[in-house]
């Protein structure tokens, strides 16, 4: 091609207030529909090999910051909020703690009511619906847990679209 179009990639928005507020509002709204109050909330993020973090990849730190900001926005106690990582495969160590192991451990140690949210996903997919909602639910219940809730991703909700619009507006500054 003789004429190359301009390409602009939006940088991570893991700490953008519109995103944090939308996730927190979604969690708050979903928890209000439950017949129970979770003893613990897990914020689960997609994992990656530990070697990436060791080599300087910022993803782990971004996940931790997102999780902390959502928890703080909700006013949820730090002792009742965990950040974990799912979807590991292969033999190399991945970011820890692993979600499935944490869910089973919590249930075995007496936690009866658990909620899980996946802030790193803008839309639900097989990974969130099958791995988090189905496999982790089964692990929790089969190890002694009694009530499990998965908070859906923002998906195509008004709040989810508003986050995308906010990122786009931020990135178009100076272009239009």
C-alpha cells in the first residue's frame, strides 16, 4: 500500500476512574440481588507465566491496582477481598495465587458464601462463564462452600459502553 492509514492503540485503562467506577457499580448492583452477603469476594484475572513478571511485564501490578481500586471504591474490607489468577496451562509456574486452588482452600477452611468478579474481562466468554462460574462454583461447593455468585462482566451494559466511550474520547484528544 502506498498510503498507510494511521493506527492508534489505546493504552491500558486499568486505573481509569470510569472503568473502576463501572466495575464497582456492577459488583454493588449484583450483590444487592443476592439472597446472601459474601464472606469473601475474589477478583480473578487471567494468568500468565511468572517469567513474564520476572522479565518486567507490568500486567501483574496493573491487576493488583485494579483490584485494590475496585475494593476501595466499594468500601469492602481488605481482609475479605482476594486477588487471584486463572487459566494456567503448561508446566511453568504462572502468576499466583491460582483462582481454583484459592476457591477450594476457602471452602475447606470454612468460608460458606463467596462471590467472584473478573475485572480484567470487558465481556463474558467461555473463560469467565465456564471456568469461573461453572468450574470454580463446583470446586467451592464440593469442598464445603454453600453459596457462590459470579458477577457478570460489563458486557454491553450502558456502563460497559460508557467505559469504552471514555477510553475512546481520551485517546482521540488532539486528533479531532
